[in-house]
C-alpha cells in the first residue's frame, strides 16, 4: 500500500469498511479513513474503534493511538487501496470479465451470473460497486475458491479507466454502449469514447460499433421475445422474458461472452426464459403497523444477504428490525451458519425464515425468530406477527412467494405510485455544491414533507451527503427528523410561540422575524435558564413577507445587546425575483440592502454570523453573492430553468379500464362533457385527491402512455381521470406516466398554470412512495 505501519502487527484482516455507520459488532475489521468533498473519514476513527475496529488505514496519524490497534499511514487512502487490490488480483489465474458502458452494466453482469453460477464459482461486484473505491473492494473479495470474476467498471472523469483496468487486469471485456451519460467531466463525447476504449484488450473484447452488430432478428411473443442470431452460417433462437429492444441488446452481449467461455448452448436456451428482472436499487415503502418495508428481492444470492442486512441496519439506526428470508432451495450448512451469524452481528430484532429446506437455520433460531415450511404456514401466523415500528427487510429466491409477502406488508395498495430516486437527490446536491465556493455552507430546504418527496428519507440522504443545515417550515417537522436520528442543525422557518419548549428540547434553531416573537422566545429561555441559544434573524430586504424591516434594525440591536440568552448564529433574507431575468435590478437591490443590514448588526454586536440570501435560482444566477451559506430548495428535486438536472420524482399509474362510448353520451360529472363522436376512453385511478388538479380536465392536461402524450377528457374526479385514447392501441394495465423521466414536471405545471413546487408538494400522502437507491 506504500504506507508506514505502526502499532500491533499481529492482525489478520477479515473485512474492510469505510463508513462508520455501517460497522456492527465488527471483529478483525479494517477501517479506511477516506477524505472526500462530502466528509472526512478521519473524524470517525474513534467511533470505528469503539465499534470494534482495530486496524486503520489513515492519511495522518490519529491524535490518540490505541495500544491494541494497528495503523497504516499512507499518502492517499483511495490510492493505497487500489495498490492493494492490484497486488491481490495478481495472485489469481482465472477469467476476469470487466463490464463498462453508460448503462446496462449491472444487468449484463447479473444475467451472465445467472447463466454461469451453476457451472462456475463466480465472484461479482456487489450492488453497483463500479467506482475506483468500489472496484478495489470488489477485487479484494477474490479468493482461491473462485473460478470466474465479473466486475463493473464505471468512469466519471478522464484517467479513471487506466486505474480500473490496472486493478482488475481483465482477461475479457464487454463495453455495453457509450452515450452522453456521465459526460460532465469530459470535453465532449469523443473524449469519453476514447476513455472507455482504453479498456479494450486484443481478441477478448465485445464492443459492437455501428455496422458491426451480428445478424439477428427479434420477434415479440406472448412470453416475451424470441431472438434469432445468425453466425458462421448457423441460426440459433432463444427466448427471453422481456419485450424491449434494450433487453435484446443486453442478452446479445451476454451470449457473445458465454460463447467465448464455452457455456453449452442448451444450458443457455434452458435458462434464458428465466432471466431475472434486475433493479440495481432497493425499494423502500411504507408498511402496515407503521413499519417500513425494504424490498431487496431483485438480488437473492447468498452474498447479497450481507449487504441487504447492512442496509437494513443503516436505515433503522437503533430501531427495531425484522428480516424475512424466503428460500425454497437447499442451502449448505456453512451458508446457514453465515446467515445466522449475520443476523446476530447486525442485532436483528426478529428473523423469519420461510422454506422447507432450512433445517440448519431452524436449529439456530433465537427466541423471537420463526421458521415456516411454506407460505401457507406463514399466512396462518401473519396476524400474530409483530412488526409495529419495525424496518422490515424482505429477501428471497422465490419471486412469487416474496411478492405475496410484499403485498401483505405494504401499507398502501393504490395503483398510483410516486417513485423517488434518492441517488438523483445526491447527484443534484453535488451539482450545486460544485457551483459554489468549497467554504460556503449549504442549507437544504426539505419543508412540506421534502416537497412531497418524503421528509425523513430526503433528510437522511442529505445528512449522508454531509449537508450543513436542514430547513423545515414547522417545529413538528424538525422533531420528526430528530426522532429518526438526524443530528444535523435544523432551521425552523415558522416556529410558533406555543412550540418554543419543544423546539428547545430537540435542539432546533428558530428563525426569528419580529420583536414580539424574539421577546417571547427570550422569555422562554429565561424560564429554562438557557443562555446563548442559537437563532437566525430574518430580514425583510424587499419581499415584504416576514422579517425585520430596515427601520426596526436599531431596536433589534438594542434588544440583543442586553440579552445573553440569545446567540445570533445566522442572518438571512428571501429573494423574490431571482428566477426572473427581468428582476435583476430588484434582486441586486435586495442583496445590497441585506448586506448593509448584516454589516450594521454584526458591527454593533461585534459578531460574525452565517449569512444566507441565495435560493436555488440565486445560486444559479448570482453566485458572486453567496456570502457564507446558500439555501438549496427546488434544485435538489431536479427542477431548474437554467440547468438540465436529474428529476428525482416519477409519478405513474395504470390504465384501470378501457371503455367505448357512443356519440352523444356523457363522460364523468357534469352536463357539458358530451361526446360528439364514438370515443374510446382510458380510466386512470388518479384524481384531484391524489394531486392531479381538477383544472387539468377537459383536454387542458395530459398523461403519457407508450411514449404518446394523451389529453384528458371530461372533468377530473376526486379519484379518477379520463383520457381520450380514440384510435390508439392502449390496453388495460398499461403504464401511465404523469411526470418523470419521459415527461417533465415543468410541462405538467404549465398545463395547470402553476409551478413545479405546487405539483410536487400537492401529491397526496395516500399515493404510495417508493424510494430507490443504489
């Protein structure tokens, strides 16, 4: 690793970790202290030690060295791990497949595993471990028992492919495709292509450029898609359970590699109809009895159990947990022992095993654990199952059984779903962080239940991103964040006098906007004998909503000079026209007024404060005036008039009913909705009670089905909306996208004569939220 070794040398490394939050009852673990733009792992060395870690890779010696610990001091933690991985890889003489591409890497990896796992002992990247750190950790999992390695390689900047190729030293390569995804740090697509093509090795690279694709034919059939491939004058036909073209391309890549390593054609043909549907993300949903359901059934091999339990524990914190494991196949004693060891390691409150062949697990169950031979036995017990306030992890190799259990535990069965991609939240946060100075703090606004996306989930993701402050509207929102273990400073924009006691008890920071409110809050602090409590003062710089006006500043200063109970931690104001090009003079005027007022307050009180006036649009247009903190709101959620961000939310539903209506008949409520001709309508289980405004009826709004934008017809009902699908091939059960990756929320907002804020924050809580993250 190119480092200096200090401390106890008699140490055997059994596991590697880099996130102190994911350390549970660790023995023989090594902790890598990594410094990133989000955080510095060196701050968590003590926490890792207290959790059982005794070996550390660090870039600087800790202030206090423990006598029983080992320390490897290196110049660069990431680089040292890469050196270790490269050295480790050289010990093995087995086929190593490296898969790169703009998308499809995980699917191709998992499908090749599907075809090879019965004939090879395969190691593959866990989850989507395709970064410089992830690839290193994946390679370090290689043992002398493995016969085939499959690793994903993802790049985001020039020079990365050299590093990844050096670590994996592949014998075979697949490049799935090259698009403009992840092009942010490249000059153009040509530079990205050259970087990807560094992975190419002679003879054993599968990379189809335009015109090179082998002759093949696709035919849609009831069970999916028949693919006929012709090579060397021979035709071969396979069936896969997916009808889209991308799946056909992914299968073609798999087949090319399987041919190279001589997997028997009859085995491929036998397994191809059962290719798994791959989601590289966990699904997190509301469950019955106030539980939270984490559906991780997309990956059901033995090694993925550990990562699922790791996620379960990280999500639940100190809360109760339940692990439901479905397996209808025989598993080895060693694997049974590992599962039970993991259950104990992660301190799972309740373990439920379902499967007749789990006798080795059954013999090791604890008092609160259960084993059922089949779904019927579990159903009979279900009413007695206690998952109140639990985080529940569901994993299993029997998709049918797992799906039925999912349906039992999931709280809401509404066909309309709001999918929240938490990875995109992180991407958008990082995007804005790169627009401002590295010393400027970020306050992320997550009021109105995270703009409808979910207060707790968004809050946890932003804390993981090392946000400096979180902003909420009311005290009860801040309390919810605290109850869910979020420790970051929280600014409450509209604290009421009656909530001051609760605010103080939960260490929330109030925004103070007038003297009466300030006097009441100070009185509460005096009653509690509290001094120097942090507050942020809100100034009215021109919006004329809440805030101290210019003529109140002197009185404010006089009050604060005599009240040691108050510590002015921050001063802020609101811009009212930062997103409007014609509002530049007004915005600059507001900023100047704010600056002068801040200078007066700070000068009089002899203090330095956190100052913030820029909102999302302000960050984009007026970055020169960021002071020392900015407030990031709607941009987090992928909405911007200046940049192409990643939308975090997708609202979908399904076609419940197709109905043919004759001319001169009525549609829905009212007497004005009369058909002028024979009309076919699709009924969608989504109405104004779900957040699809009534103003969008009668052709003013639209939804997307099969990449076609289809107008509404008739009035929007409370629970249903009608679409005019005359002359269109639309069927019951078809997916409907209201907004998302194919249809911008901004476009729907224009149809409703409103703004994206309102659309997103008005999605009803009865609409199922599904949270996805890598």
